[in-house]
């Protein structure tokens, strides 16, 4: 656990910054600042105000780019991210308007996955919108996991880990899949890399995409790995392969079909498998190897070990 998040001096500094910024914004705090989320990589503080709850998020150094990234996303598609109220360069943090209700809480009540059709379409639209911003994204510090860099990054990861030899031997397979996927000519862009039902919120009828700390610049279709195979295939009752994910894949691909005249379904098939290699590299937290190994298994086997 990053001890900063619960250090008295760090919290005092964060509270002081929040109070300064809310005062500047004309927001009157109506209660104590709470800390409902503490993770090794980030923390979130809840700030009650007379105009509603606002949220402060601070990231570990490796994810400090999130605030600047959300700022860029809000200039391209302000309808898809919470309103960014202020950024804190010193703490790598940001102050955001409330995002509404988490999709994870709504779906069990509604007993329907159809919201994902809209979420995936919107995600694709955002990625298409940012195709021309790759240099700007990299300049913000967003990790570079484009197809040209992924094989080397994968090789470095599996050589550092205590994993089965087959994962180390798969570097050439990663490189081959990267070449095959690149041949479709689909531009690389921003990629959320962890788009699940805990990262999507509903506010005033709109779906908002949150938690961009794991985002990277990569092949856009890699986003389908987590969303299709890690979430939707398990359905509402957490039963593996209980849902046909093809309609959700097609909803995502629909905006791409308006720009690219290639076999998008074939490209998505390659990307879903290769995307787990990207997720293993990008999401690896030293000392938490179990999750990384599961992603490597998803890459090679299409499922985690039984």
C-alpha cells in the first residue's frame, strides 16, 4: 500500500488544496472529507458540498498522467467524462464533479446488459476522435504500447517474472500477431485497457467513462479483451461463456465501419487475444504477479487456469 494516501501530512495537504479549489469554484463544503477508496496506485476522497458531491483522486507516480489525459478527453468528448473542476500537479490529482451511479450497481437491478451496447459504441467514437492526438497523448506520459513496441515490452515482462517457459517462448507469437493486426491499417489511439462495469457511470441518462489511469496508446481494439472476455462473457450471474458477445463486439465496431473498409471482425478477433498481452504488460504491478499471470493465460489459452 502506498503509505502516502493515509499519511497525516499528505492528507492535510490534500484537504487544504481541496478547500482552496472548492472555495475558488464557489462550492461550500457541508461536511467532512471522507476517503472511501485507498489502493496501492491511487486514492479517492469524497467531498460533500452544497452543490452536490465532488471527488478528488490522486495517483501514484506511474499514473500521474491521468489528470492531464482526462483534461484532453474532456476537450474532445466532454459528454463522456465527468466534469473536470481542477487539477493538482503536485499530487498528480484532480477534482471532478459527481459521475452519478456506477454501472456495476445498476446492472443487477435492471437485469439487462444492453447498456453496454451504447458504452462500447461511445468508446469507439472517442478512440476515433483521438486518432490524431497520439503525439499529444505520449507527451502527457500515457504509456506507449503500440504494436511496434509491444513485443519488446512483453519480452521484458516475462523475463522478469517467474512464469512458465511457454510464456517466455511466446514473444515471437506476440510479434507475429502484431504484424498481422498492423496489416489491417487501423490507426492506434487511446485505449482504456480496463473497461469494466466498475469504470462506467450513468449521470442524467449519459454513460460516462472513468478511471483512465491504466489507459495507454495502443491498438484500439485491445479494449475488447477486458470488456468482452473479462466482463460480458460472464453475464449478470458470473457464469463463464453464458453470453454471446458478438452483438457487443459489433456495436463497438459500428463506428469503425464508417471509416475503415477492412474485415473488422477478423481484426477484432486478433486484437481480443493480443489485447491480453497488452493488459499483462500495462497492468502489471510489481509484487502482484497473480493478476499478470492470469492475463498471460488469457492471452495464450483464452481462459485463466482452472
